[in-house]
C-alpha cells in the first residue's frame, strides 16, 4: 500500500494531511503548497498563460493541467479539490469563469465571461443538516474540442458537450449536447445541427 493510500484509508492521517494542506474553514491551499508543491505537481504547456488575478485553488492530490497556448483570464477561479481539472491546447477561459472539477476541457475551446462549470453538488436530502455540511457528490463534465460557450452560462455536473458545440449566452445546460449542435435556453435545448450533406446549419 502506498503512502497516499495509507493516508486516505486512515481517518486520523487524512485529517492531519488535509490540515497541513488547507487552512481550517477555507477552500484554498496553504501558501507553502502553492509555492513548493503545485509548480512541480501540475502540468502547464508551453506559452500557456494564467493571469495574476486568477484564483487557483488547486491541490496536489488531484490533477490540474493547462495545455499549450491556453489562457485563463483575470478573476477566474479554478478548483480541483474534488476532481481533476484538465484543460487542452489553445483554449481560452474568459474573465470571471468558475471551473470546479471534475472537468475535462478539449482543445480550441472558447469560454466567454462569467461562466460556471461545476462537477460538484452538495447533498440536501437530510433536512436536519444544512446542505453546506452534507455529503459532496461529483459527476464529471466533459467539453469536447472546438466548443464555444456564451457568457453567463452554467454547465451542470455530469454533462458532456460534443465536438464543435455552441452554447448560447445565459444558457443552463443540464443534459448532454451532441456534436455539431447549437443549444440555447434554460434548460438548454438544441436549436440547430450541422448538416454535412448540405454544409449548412439547419434548425431542429
């Protein structure tokens, strides 16, 4: 059994390890983790850019990867505390985006502004406890290559966006969207699909 597995299997060891990594009552790594562990643990591609005013709440026990020539703009938050966050090549994460793992984002993806992509949900079923302290549930989000997501959209846990999908601004995506589709609304619905026979975007 590895050291990591021993820590995870022992509640006391796990509690101590988390205290060493995370300040009590907070959801961000300690400064020493940011400075001395994360730069060696996580992968950043050549010519990638993370703006200085980005909040990187990334921890060494899950993966964070940023591909070549990809950009994370100011005021965004990236959190891999409950699941990996993997971002492909030449992808733009716009201003004030929030990405909470588990999330996998492909190549040549465009995120506009104020988008929330979260693979995390809190339980609420036990009415004797506030949702904030109930069990956390995760379901991976997968975003394919060449996707464009309009501003103020929300992508919910468990959703897959296929290749070359376009999500209209302000949409709430609660179900999978197939390749080469345009979806809009709350909840988002497919309104156009690409027709490879006529090379046109046809209304559904």
